[in-house]
C-alpha cells in the first residue's frame, strides 16, 4: 500500500495500521506486504509542524496532540520521556511535534519489520492516482516514476497559499514571499533591518510578525478585517463534561433554528464553566491592540474560561457536519465564521505577550483599513492607504500571511485519474466523501481503494485539521485496510 503524505495525518495512519496488522498477524489472509510512504520531506516535517525555529509554537495544548486515537496522553508521555517539565495544557514548539512523529514512525517501522512488512520512504511528490490496472492503482510521482498499490491513503495537507487581495499579478515578484514557512526563507531572502508589510492578522501573519520583529525587522500587519484573534492559554481538552454541547450532534439537520440552537448550546456551556458572564471574559475595546492587551490580562488573571468549550464545540461540529447537506453545512460554517476566525483560532497567551512587546517598542504596527493600491516602484513596494489622509508608505518586502487553500482532489475529464496536486481543464472536483472516507468517481458509484485522511476530508467534515479528529480518521482507515481480505478470498 501507499501512504501519500508523511506529516501528522500520514504518520498517524502508518502507526495505527502497523498496530492493527500486529493484532491480526496470525491471519495470513490479512497481510500487507509493503508500505510506501511518499513525501518530498522527511517524516513529520510537513508545513504545519516541520519548522525548527523555537519561536513557532503549536497553537493547541500538548494534551490534544496525540497521534493515537485511543491514547490521548501519548504526546505528553513522549515529551516527559525527553525531559520536558511543562503541563499538559502548555503549547510546545512545533519542532517537538515533528520529532514526536519521527519517533513514533520509527517505532512502528521496527514493529512492521518484525511482522515481515517492508517499509520504504519515497522522497517525491505524488501527482496522481490512476484507475486500477490488473487490480492495482498506479501512483504517479513528480519524478515520472509510478508505484503500484493495492490501497492508497491520501494524507496531503495544505500546500497552496492564498493570493491576497490586490496581489493577483504580483506573487512572482522576488520581494514577495507567498508564506512565512519555512521560517528559514525570512532569514535568507530578506535584507537586514527591512520594513516589511505582513498581509493578514491571523495565525500565519502572527507567526510572520513575531519572526520578523525578533530578527530586527520592522513590520506592519494589515487585513480587510483589521482584527487580531482572541487570546487563550491554549486549545486544550474540556475540563468537564458539557451536556449542552453534546446535544449539538443530535440536533435535527432540517431544523430552521439550527444555528440559534448551536449558539445557545455554546453560551450554556460557558456558563457551566464559570459564573463570570461571557462579556466579562472578553474585551470589547474597538482598538485591536487595546483588545489584545485587555484579553491577555484576563487570561493572566485566570478569569478567562470560555476556551474550555472550544474543543467540545469543534468536535460537535465534526459530528454534526456529515448529517447536513453540503449547502447547509457551508451556510452553518459561514454563519459562525466569526467564531472560527476569532475564538477557534485564538492565539496562545505566550504569543500575545510577544506581540504586545513588539507593539510597545514600535517594531510592529497594525494598519487598518487594508491598502487601496500596491505597486513595486523603484526599489521598494509602494503602498497607498484609503482615505484623503492616507500617506503612501514604502516597504522593502511583502510577506503573505493570509493562510492556505484547502487541499482539493480532482478526477481527470475521462474519470480515469485522480489528480492530487493540480487540476487540468475539464477536471471534476471531488466534493463529497462517504463515512468510509473512500473516494468515488461519482455519487452512488462503488468506492475506490483510495482513502482520504486529515485536512483533505474538509469536503465532508468541518474543522478537519483538528488533530483528535485526524487521529480518529487514521484509526478508522487503518482498521478498515487491515481488516480487508484480498479480492477473491472468503470472508470480509
């Protein structure tokens, strides 16, 4: 079999698969002879966590970052084994997550070898999966090589940066960076002590601003909303059961009051965690920096309890989402985009303090509204701000921190090839997955022996990058593959 992607999702699938095969080792009909892990980067070194800069933190607590669906404490245990003395609610550098993936992959690889299973890493991009020939799919690599596979699991994460408003024709410019990752690019491609325009005000932009200011640059962040995310200690496990949120998954998908009931459940859940009204756990200051300052103080005072409902809300949405028609699911997500952008992706208080320090020194500034016009003029970017008093500013570099497009799969026009990296003219998007997470050429068609796990399941599941959800998907896919008998054998 072939696993496409060696990041968190791909590693979780691999570890769960080897564990499932170990339990079935006595049954010769349930055998995987070889596992090929395809990724141009080393195991664990994906876009999300594959960066060695200690400034870049996971945004979720260590206690919710396990690769194992049935052992939520596995990541914390790994950290303890390697000398870590933090708490389970702490956010650790992302490189620790990459090292954890490599460690668990190595352990599973040794276990696979003991079972007689060959494991190989193939350092290449997978571009497509062809229709079965003689019972096997053909996975075509960017090198032109093809791999034969009885089963394929697609675990590719985000790759394609968004194009910010006003920059459609400028993204190829050498003084424009399409993302702040890997962070080495900022050190290698920017002139010392530059003035840098950072596009965006959410997580990627915050990372960019922190890296730039630490390295001696001066940065201006800007976005159409002009809003920074809220602040919390971390994205951690719920401190107690929250029945109001648990009801969300059982709501009637056809209920016209669905959105209002979801909101009511969230408010009731916050009240269970604290008698302090929600309005006194957040700031309403109109100035984003002042709001950041006030919300940081609330977290530090220990009176900010609303983050305790975020993971339960994410998981309730994950459970409810597949029961909704696609249009209703999209409408629900749009209705609560304020929650996603401000609360679900809130920044850790550690990063909030760092931002405030840079705002205080003047190394960092937040500009709103968004630029009216941008051009590269002479040896610098010329940025014009809206309004009669908007004085043009000049920047040495522009860094895009607006995030990434969700990964998308497409069927070729003849329906014979599943394209993983780009769509040719006439290709049809895979916009639906059933509960088995297997790809189908059209609704109602029999499933291919191709599974999707991780962020690529966004066409079915909201918040598909939530790591506890990824681990559950990985276990599901692994159990199904390990439990399947080869075609033509008895049983099933």
